[in-house]
C-alpha cells in the first residue's frame, strides 16, 4: 500500500525532558491509523510536529513523499485536543470563515458550511452563537471546521471527547466514509475499543518511543496467545485431563484454555471434541487493550 505520511527518526525535547525519541512510523494512504499511548506518551507532541506547531529537534516528516512545509500543511485537516472556537460568532458564519481561511471562495464556503450543519443535525442552529451551543454541538462544529476543505490527511487528537453515543457513532461513520474516498485519517486516542473498531493499523508509543506498530492483524499475530476459547458443558477438572491443556478458567460463559508448551491447537481441539460435546472452539485472541497493557508494562520494565 502506498505510503502517505512518514516520520523518520523524529525527536523532540523540552529542556531535560525528551518527549519524543527517534520515532519512525509509516501511515498508508487511504487508511485509518491510530496513534495510541498512555497519557504523556508523546502523542500530542508528535501531532504538533506534523502540523509544524512545533519543530522537531531531529528527523524528517513527509507527506506524499514531500517534506512537510507550511504550504504542504494546507493539505491537512487538524482537530486539536485543545478546542478553540470564536464564541460570539454564529455557527454558520464560523464554519464559512474557517472554510475561507482554508482557501475556499465565499459562496462555496457558505454552501459547504450549510451542508455540514445539515449533516451534523445542526441546521436549526445555523444562526445560533457558538456560546449558545452545547459542548457536544461545539465539538461537531470544530470537527466540521477541520475537514470542510476536504483535506487529503485528517489528524484528530482525542476526537470523541465530549460526544454522546449518537454523535460518536456519526463521527465514526464520517471517518469510515473519508477512508472510502481515499482520504487518510490519523487519530490519537487512549480509548482502545475505538481504535480496535476503526483502525486499519496502529502505532503504540510509550515515553516517546515506538513500542509496537503495524496492521491490527499483524499486531494480534505477533502477540497471539497459545490458548483457545471453548464453549462446552464441562468443568475445570474434566478439562485438566485433556492432553495439551495446561489450565482452564471460566470466561464469560465459555472457557479460556491455556495450552501446554509443545502442544498444538489442532491436536487439543481434536482431543476436546473426542471427549466433550463442543458447541464452539476457536483461538483465544486478546483485545487490543490487553496487548496495549502488556506492551506498556513490558516497556516500563525494560527501561526500569
């Protein structure tokens, strides 16, 4: 897949604090890419360097193979974690203003502003001042302002903060639609269920450096457990007698079975089906949150 955004050995320090350490990542074109990490990991600093709000101490940042300059940055839409709107402006005027700032002529800017307000369920708020809107409505306006010029790359820093479930679902649908049009979405979050649902690929950073990266399938494969999930009427004592089963524990109406070293999933499945009335059995796949926690804990141990 074609590379769209690339960071090569990017570093940034603030005094004695190294916020980002020789960070390299590749974001494929037309993908939804998650920049993940605990609070203070360096996610926002990385995004601010992509947007040239702050400049790196070392390394290169490329968009479509070009160094990111102020001109290239105009091809990016950005929703920062720290929201900021002109509170006295009307919602329609505010969106149209943001569109004009991004190079659209006034008639087209107002047309797109109205279309986005309609899409976001805010058409009846077009003439309301921003300060009269709820926090969630303001968040919608801010998002629309970030993408109203149809940028090729959209960067969203904690985009779901403050949104109710309906607005969150709509934003997720918008991100998927952008990917469908060939746009690239990079979003930062520490809510792993959102990343698991949306992302094609991820980069997990901790203390400013990459801990793991790749497509979700690759990440899961690298961190696969030697275990099975079994649905069957049985008990731990019976499972302990099955060759290749090291341990078993109840897991949400099923059994999580850890396999013995040297055993294979196929052999254990054959043994289970020969002894039990098995309703379902499949590889036990950890959630992204489980992988995240183990990886961060291992990284802290490595740097201790």
